C-alpha cells in the first residue's frame, strides 16, 4: 500500500538535502506535508529524492553556498530553511571556513532578506571557537554567524551520525576488510555517542514544525556512550572479522596523517580515501564527542523533543553485512 502524504502549501528549502543526512531530512519533511525545495550544487544528484514524497512535492534547484545570488533564488517564497551543508575534510575549493562559516553566514543573510520564518542550522557536538580542530572551529563560527543574523535560529549539534551511507561504521568495516590490523588512535579511549540519521532528521523536522524552542542549541546523541575501542570491536564482530587492534598515540597518528596526505597527492587521488586520515580528524579525537550534562538537564536533546533514540547495536549490523566474507550469506549452509 502506497504511503499517504498530507497536502500543504508550506515550502521549506533544504540546503545540502541530497547528502547523507539530507535524504533522511527530506523524507521526514515529506511525511509532514511540507513542499520541499532541495538546494544543491548538483541538482541532478538529488533526483533520487523525488520518490520520498508525493508527485511534485520534492524538487531540486541549483545553489552553491559560495555564490550568494543562487542562495537568494533557492529561498524565494520559502517559509522555512534548513542548512545541512558540511564537509568532513577539505578538498580543492571546498574549505572548512568557506563551507561551515561563510556559507552558513550567506544562507542566514539570504533567509533574513527573504523573510524566512524558521531557520535550522546543523552543526556538530564539539563545535568550539577555541578548539584545535579547524572543523570544530568553523562549525562554531558558523553557529555564531547564523545566530547574530537570526537570533531565533535553531542549532542542531549531532554526535557521530550513523546510517546505511555513513562514513563512520562503514569506514571501519572497509578498513577491516583491507587491513590486517586496525589503529586505535589515542588508545581508543575517546567517547562517542553515535546517533541515527533518522533521529536527527526527525528532530530537524520537528524544529521546522515549530516544536523546538527558538534560539536554542540542541545536542543530539544516541542512547549509549561508547569508546572508540568498543565501537571498532563491535564492527569486527558485526562483520565477522578478526583483526589486531594497535594503540597509536595522538602524536604518531598526526605523523601517519601527514604521510597518507603526501601519498594521496602523489597517487593523483588513486590512494583509497577509506584509508586516509587527516591531522584535523586526529585533533577531533582528542576530545569526547558526547551530549553535555547541561543539555541533558535542560532538555536540549532528542528525548527533550520526545524522540526515543535508536541504539547503533540494533541498526548498524543490517548494513554492515556486505563487509562479511560471504556478504548476506554469512553463517548460512547449503542443505
């Protein structure tokens, strides 16, 4: 039976809607009856989103956060706007400051000019203007720029986001398939709170629906805190792999990152990205990535929004099966 969608004239523009988290956000908004304009650098890469809604409910337009005029056009007549644009590492013209800070600032300015009623900015737990990581710094700069222009903007800070297309659990599973040993940076003691992309999307959709407090920063984490060591061990179990875990100090990890960066350049991009780690990512692992006690006490969390977060142990094995030696047939015997 086909899913039924509520008809409405409300329009929301989703910047970065064709990405990993964006797909879940678009689905959540479609189910709530919003008309959705997906703003993307490559609109052709957003066509796969159309079946998530009713006929004509979802459409894509071209927009680049580095080109302000394209942002203005993407926001025309929209009652709400969501900025999901972000990068995990720098490449070419895609720089942290240009995307996380200046890009967010440009979208906020255009939203104010367009009279957009609700604005949601996706940031990250660990955003810190004085942090050592450029990623964390620029996320914080982006938050500050948005809130200066739009004081009622709602900020969503997720921990590590997981889902079928994630670059976290999939990364470790791929490494386990290719490498005889896996590195535990900093001994694997860093604490993380993986959160399901669908739960992040629901939180964002609720904010757009007016169910979140204006001008508030929400911290989104899963139901359980786990160390990096435990997460990697879990991935090995889920994929049926036995690999040695080697503890590496943060200093040596930065040296390793420097070496892989050189190899990647010399290989003209042929070196597998899955095996590449950047010095900025090493810096991020120096600090725990979990929901703060203050956010918990103030209800600025998934549960505070009425969402019961999904545990990674339940969902992740359903998409890591492809990394097993015999894929989905692992554990099965011919009769």
